[in-house]
């Protein structure tokens, strides 16, 4: 039964319906999601601790990586625990204000993740194109200011989502066909005019995702030109090898994001709802899961520090009493 406030057509709570069409296998779907979430939390906290504890990793590239790991933890934690409660215990009800808060955090953290990837591309550009000025340009103060501005950009652009969604009348029901509160998923169950929501959502996507992708593209275009101009093939390979992990991170972040964004708005009925929902969850979960693995495999400095950290543990066993 839909409960409304006395003074408006605002529901007291929403019902998150999980994954439509897969209700009977919710428990089985939860296992890979829970496994990925566990890997994401363990991997990212481990990576942050390694960067914090190893002085050799106190460089701009790795500080940005720690910021990416922190953002990844916040991104997946804003939705996955609630999703697992839905899949495990069928706890589908969420308070209206809690839904707006979740929507705010989801879009803020995904916007910040995109911004951090853009900052990492600029980091690689400075490191490869201006190596002698790298340490003087990317100081700790500059990194802190860049991270803060990225966060504030997301907050300022996402705050209107909550007001635009809160103003809508909800007289069609309170069932959201999703596992978490996404801006357009909530707006679509309104009986009001959501054109402003759709236009502003597209504008925010362009201001955040479009701007970041443009900066990443320009940075890597200049990096490619600088690498090609190097005299030896060995120097070219060494320079570009520092970018491979970041390129992987860009692909696993933006491919699911583009799929979710465009199918949500232009896919219509051609794609089954459960595909939408699964991809939307992977969009938030895949980057946090894969980023620590990719950087652990592709970054030699991190591999060296992991080996040193493990050997240090073996060389310093607990003293016998």
C-alpha cells in the first residue's frame, strides 16, 4: 500500500524491487556481487595501507591511486550493502529521505571517480611530457586542492538532483524497479513532468563525464606524441608502460557507465530490465573490484612494495614466549 504525506504526494518510503524477472534467483545473484564487494573492500583498503606505509609510494601517481581507491570504496559501499539486504532478506523498503541521500552519494562518488581518473591522466601527462618539472608541479598541496575541487564539483552538480526529485509528485506508486535509488529510476515513477530532471541529468553527465573524457583524450594524445618522439623503442615502451594500468581503469569504468547511461535513456524496451539493473550494479562494482588487481599486476613499484611487505612479515615473526 502506498503511504503519502498528508500535505503532498510524497511517499513516506519507496520499495526497491531488486532485479525484475530474476526474483527467484536473487540469492544466487547475490553470491558473485558479495564476492566482488569483498574483493573490492579488501583490495582497496590493502592498497591504501600499502601506499600509506611504504615511503617509496609517496609519489603523486600513487597518491592519486590511493584517492581512487578511497573513492571506489565509498562508491560501492553506498549501494552494495543495501542491495545485498534486498537479495538476501527481501528487505526492500527504504525511507524517502534515505533514498534521496543514497541517490546523492551514488552520483557524487561516481562523479568524483571520473574526476580522479582525469587527474591521473593529467599526472601521466606531466610525468611523461615534463619529467623534470614533475615533482615541482604536482606537489602535495596541488594534489590536495585538485582532489578537493573534484569532490566539490560533484557535490555542487549533484545537489540539485535531490531537489528536482523531491519536488515531483508520486501518485503512480512507490515501487522502484532497481536495487538502489538512481536519479532517473526514481524520477520515472513520478506522475509529474520529469523533462527538467532528464535535461539536467544529461547536462551533468556532459559537465562531468564529457569534460573528464575530453581532458583524458587530450592528455593521452599529447602523451602519445611525446612517446612516439622518443629515440629508442625501449624508452617508448618504458614510458607507455606507466600508463597501461590507468588505461585499463578508464575502460572498466567508462564502458559500463556508457552502457548504463545510454540504455537508461535511449534503450527503451529493447533491452530486458534485468540487464539494465545488473549492468547498473556492475557499473558501480566492477571498477572498485578490478582497479586494485590491475594496478597490482601492472605497476612494478606496487609489486616490489608488496613483495617487500610480505618478506618483512616473514623476517619479523612473533617472538616465542
